[in-house]
C-alpha cells in the first residue's frame, strides 16, 4: 500500500522511484534497535517539520531487557532458528491478499487468493509482474519471498499464511480528516495480525486500547496424544514462524521508512519549502497519506513486537511450567523407584541373612572349618580383586601367570574396620563358646599380612585392639547377664622352633603335649585341661575376673614372645602363639539364688577356646632371613606344611591323620580335627609382588573350608549339687549384694561393718567346700576300708581253712581222729 502511494507521489513529483532492495530474511543481520530509533527520530523531526503532530511514544516499541537478555540468546543459541525459513508445504502456501483500494496496485483485488509463485520477485508491483519475475535461483516459497507492503502476517499453521487488511477484520473506518493537527489514533493502523482458523483469545483489558492486536495463539492447542517433546517442538516451530514474520515485517517497515525518508528528503519541493509554510506546489494530502502509512507501519511493527514478546514470555512460562511438571513427575517416579529399591534391598538383605543362616546350619551340620579372608591395606600395585563378599581373584604376576578365583565364607577388604566388621562375624563363635562348644580361631598367612594385627592388635587401644580383647569383652558381658557362674582361665603358650613354651612362666623347660583318646590327661587341680590333647606341665593357668586382668595377662605373655625383623615385617612373630581360655560355667538356676534351696543338679559347661596367631610363612628368598631367623623360618615353614598336610588328609577323609608330625598340629588337634567350631582367618598382603604367596594362602583356606569335621558337641555334664555349698554360695552372694547396696548408700563405717561379714561368709564358703571334700574323702576311705575288711574276713576264713588242713596233714588226721 505504501509502495503504491509513494509510487503515485513519485510519479507526480517527476522523481524516479527508488528501487527497493531485494528483501532477505533479516534474522542474522537484523536491524539494530538503535538504528530503528534513529530512523523514528528522524521521521518525527520530518513530520514536525511538515506540521504533523507526533504520536505519543508507544511503550511497546521500547526495547525491553527480555528481548536483549532472554529472547535473542534463546532464539539464536537454543532454538537454532534458520536464517531463511522454508515453509514446509512449499508451494502449497496460499496468500490471501486483500487490497486496500487506495493503497494497493489495482491488479490486486480485495479478497484475491493465489498461490505464490516460485522465486517471485519481491519488488514486483502487481501480480502479473510478480508471476513473470520468477527466478529459478530463489528458494521456492520461502517467507523471504513476500514483498507485500500493506498486509500483516499471521501464521495459521506452518504452511498457511494469511494476509488480511484491517477492513476485513474490523468495520471499515473512514479516512482520517485531512487536518494538519490530527491526533494519533492507533485504530488508524491498517495492518492487523489476524488468525483465520485458530480461535483467538479475547483481547484483555490491558491490551492496546484502540488498536486491538488479535494475537494468534503461538502454540497449537495441546493434544493429549502428543508427547511433551512433540508439544515443545511444535511450540518452538510456531514461535520461530512468528519470529520470522515479525522480523520480516520489521525489516519491511524499516525499508519503507528509509525509502519514504529518502524520497521525502530528495524532493526539491520539501527542500524548498520552509517549515511553517509548505510550498503551494506540494501535495499535502499525499504527504499526509504517506505519513499515515509510515505511522501505521510503525504501529503495526510495535504491535508485532509486543505480540512477539508476549508470545515469547508465554513460551518461557510454558517452558518453565513444563520443566516444573517434568521435574515433579521425575521426582514422583524417582520416589516410587526409591521406595521400590529400598524394598528390594530389604528383601535382598533378609534373603542374604536367611541364606547365611542356612549356610551356617549346613556348615555346622557338616562341621566345616569356616574361612574368612582379610586384605591388609597397602600402597602400590595390587594383584587381588574383591569380586564379591565371598569371592576374590588373584591376578597373574611375573611369577604366576594364571588368574585364580577363590571362594571363602567372607571377604574383608581394606574398608572393613577391625572393630565392627571383623568382630561382628566372629561374635557368634564366642556365643558358641559360652554355650559349651570348643572354639578355635586361627590366623594364617604370609609374613607381614596382618595376622598379629587382626588377632592381637594394640591391646590397650579401643579402636585397634584385636579379636582377643574383643572376645574377652563379649565373654565377660555375657557372663554378667545370665544365670551361670562363669570362671574364666587363661593360658598362653608359643611354639618356637618346635618347642612348646609357657609364656606366662618364662625360662621353664619346654612342655609336652599329651594326648589321651579317652579322657585326656589330668593336670592336678586343673579340670578344664582334661580335654584332649592336654599340655603336660602347664602350671600357669591364670584365673581372670575382668577384661583388664585378661589384657594384663596377655600383655605379659606377649612380652616374652619371640619377635624378630625380616625384610617384610619389622616385628615379625617368630613363633606360633596360642592363648587358650577355658570357661567353667556353672548353672545354679534362678531358684537357687533364693534362700532355702532344696537340692537338684547343676549344669556345668567347660568349653575351651583357642586363639592362635600362627607365624607367617615366608620364602627365604624374599624375607632375606639369615642365621637364627633362617632357622626359625625353616621351623615355621615345616610346621605350617604339617598343618597343610593334616588338612589335606582331613579333607580326603583319610583313616590316619598325621597330627604327630609337628607340635602345632598336635596342639590344634582338637580344633581342626576334633569336636570344635573352627574359624580360619586367611590374611593376605594384596601387593602384586606377593601374588604367589597370596595364592598359596588362599589354596590353604579353600582346603580348610572343604574339611568336614562332623557336628560339634557341647562340653557339659550334670553334677549332683552340693546343697550346703550352694546355700553357702547363695547366702554369700546375698550378703555381698546387700553389702554392695549398703555400701553405695552409707559411708566407710558401713563398709567396715560389712567387711567382716563378707570375710566370714568367704571363710564359711571355704569351710563348706572343705567339709564337702572331707566328706567325700571319708566316704571313699570308708568304702575302700569296707572293701578291705570284707576281703580280710574272707582271707581269714580261707587261712583258717588252710590252717586246719595243715594241722590235719601234719598230725596225721586219721591217727588224731582215732
Ligand atoms: N588391616 C590392617 N590395617 C592396618 N594396618 C595393618 C593391617 N594389617 C596389617 N597391618 C600392619 O601391617 C604390619 C604387619 O602386620 P602384622 O605384624 O600383623 O603381620 P603378620 O602377618 O603378623 O606378620 P608375621 O607373620 O611376620 O608376624 C603391621 O605394622 C600392621 O600394623
């Protein structure tokens, strides 16, 4: 429209019409806002010069930070808008042109509909020109082809673009009065963004009051079948179209403005005419029409910008909403998954527990030696990989080029702590010891692999103390909380160069191990060593009453243990160390704790527990031992190989097992081959350099695991209850308890009063025990004497008979009788 108007004006002014530049899609090289503002300011000045009152500045035209900071970066970087948008349906696009009578060329009839030709020339002035100017180079039916000046763009769909004039969408408005001081009327804009098919949202009250910009919905209505991604894609697609259209229109507006200004500036009439009084030769009406066109174009441009901004902000809102929705849904499903995972984990844990319980039961029934593997922390290249809780792989190294997988009952790697993890697994064995089973815990492994650390650790540290101290803790805790009287005794021996040494009485000659298949050998005053085998000559059995006294005893024993340095360990144990604990557990029953107990039997349990820290096997080459160390190493290796051999024989269920080959196997006979629950802790130094030794240790572990010992039995027996003794004990306990209670309340004086009581009670107890013993001895004596008397009478009778016979013979019976 503007073009036709200006063309007629130009022909009237006898000036050659400027050739409008071929329009390219202005995405990449969009006209800067500043240029627009400059152009608008120049135009305002000109209008003022011509006596036209400037319209009020539209707030929509001011550049907002949204466009600068959000929209452009979003469009350029994220949406990747093409620099020339191609209509997907190509030549199917239809342009609906409604011409405004006074603005469009006559060849365009209002309401005409035609298909845009391929590569039409945007500078064509009418349809025929347009059709003729098809150029094969131009991309067919891209939006860059639109050269219509006086129409607004509305994208109905990706493939349909409708151009409509204001007359069609609104009631036709009369042309504004041709007065120089007419005010700005936004309704005078001739362009309108108008959807033809998609329903338009009713204009809100806050929208432009007079010139209602019918915003087409930028996004298609959400289809329930579409996925979120498709919906977003479609929205982005629509927004891209709107942006293309907006930019195109913007560009056109700018071109028109520039063209009009140039026309106007080049006009000799304008140049000649003073500001206040236009030259009579100027067609003032035409100028005003031109101004009106520019004005309306600017309005439309502002409206388009506003619509575009609104669309973008709507899209951003939608994106935010969709994002929040997606996050919410993801969280929801994640929560569901979490709950399910937790449920499955709990299920898995309970199944594992069940499986382990069953496994333990099977092992208990079969009497297997249980085997744990512990890896010590090291720095350097390692050859051992923990596959699972029960499986380790030893990778090949230079010396052994075969990978080997070993399965054990439990693997502890560097992460597992001494306190919780390792002892947690050992604790059930301590309970078994309290229940009356013999228990044996052995630490086996190459030198420097952490055996001593695991079994003894730092005795006086709460965090790094080894299994022995924890075993004592559990024993005393359990003893304090049940109805048994528990007496714990400890002995510590070492086997050094095949000699059994009592560590609690150093300097004694080496001890002997005596094996008695029936009842063992009784060592005087020590009942608990009656189990086979017994250590003959063992005098230092220390009764311990608390964990502290246990620690002190072990500390004393360890001070006498043979320790030396080799290349692999500064404090290498040069002997096998064995601490044996015997518990005498006497059950008096709850009733016996009351006064007036009548009688019955006491259940006595006398289980033994061996805690063994074996000396480390070592290759003489790698440990670099000489002299005494070398001799020690040879003895150690010999005894360990005897142990391996015994295990092999046990595994193969051979009739004869050679326990007597070494002191170690003799001492451990009732642990590995007898009636005991045995745990073997295979300690491993996982460094790649030790791969071969590690393999040997794990082979030993697997072999031990395969040994079936048979079901362990409890060591308990019923004994007739010495009523007097029990009564005295109970009374003594009651007095002690009351003394304790009173002592807690009263002062030292009370203690002084109670002390004799306690002492008297103790004396009575001892007296009772003595009386009982005396009575027993008297009974035995009487019995023996009784037997002797009978025999003597019999003998006397016999002697008398013999005597009579002799007399008869000597004197000549017949004579005598005669
Ligand atoms: N699990 C562990 N955590 C921390 N340090 C450990 C661990 N295991 C072993 N060590 C350290 O490794 C070194 C050697 O350990 P240890 O003396 O227990 O080995 P060993 O197998 O008893 O050797 P040997 O048979 O020669 O007596 C010690 O300094 C010990 O503190």
